[in-house]
């Protein structure tokens, strides 16, 4: 665990170090119209630098892959928790708010809800605003979106 945290903390340096090592290994110079590798007399050093660079690139990619996997799991867990939280919030609705909620989910318009429940527009708007506040949403579209994600 501690080793993984260290790898995550310093992963950007793996990439930078790999690029620098690769650049040094393949660095060139020009002299009298001739282009040569600076380290051409030391092929083993070039080879070792390239191997280390490849290792650092692979290490960087693996650390990133694990990091993304962990973040993905955290997002899934949080969305699952929010789904459970949403169901819990539904229990906080009053009986009348639950009736209005059910009619909204059924796709009824405000006029249809008012005539079905025999209530005034101001009363309906109050119920709807209370439902939105309790469920922490802003509109019907968001409400339907939350339902689809459960």
C-alpha cells in the first residue's frame, strides 16, 4: 500500500525521466557535416538507458491504469450510494407529495395533476418545489435522469 502511494505520488517523474534518458541516449552532434550519436562509443550505456526508459514508460502506464481503475471503482461506489440515498429521500416525502411525485413520473402535466388531485396551481407548485428540495433536484428532467440511474 505504501509503495503504491509512493508510485502514484511520483508517477509524473517516471515519464519525465524516461523522456530525458531516451533523449540523452539518442542525442546527436554535428561535426564537419557529419552527424553522430554522442554516446556512439558506449553502446552498452545507450542500451541500458533505453531499457531503463522503457521500464519507466511501462511503469508509468501501469500506475496510470491502476489509478484510473481505482477512480472508476470509487465513482461506481458513489453512484451506488447516491442511488440508495435517493430511495431513502423518497421516504421523506409526505403522502400528498408522493402522489404528486408519482404523477410527475407518469408523465402528467401540471394541469392534469391539478385536475386529478383537485388542487390549485399554487398548491401544486408548492408540492413540486418541496419534492425538488427534498430530492435535491432542479427539474423534471433531472428527476427522470436520477430514476434512470438507479
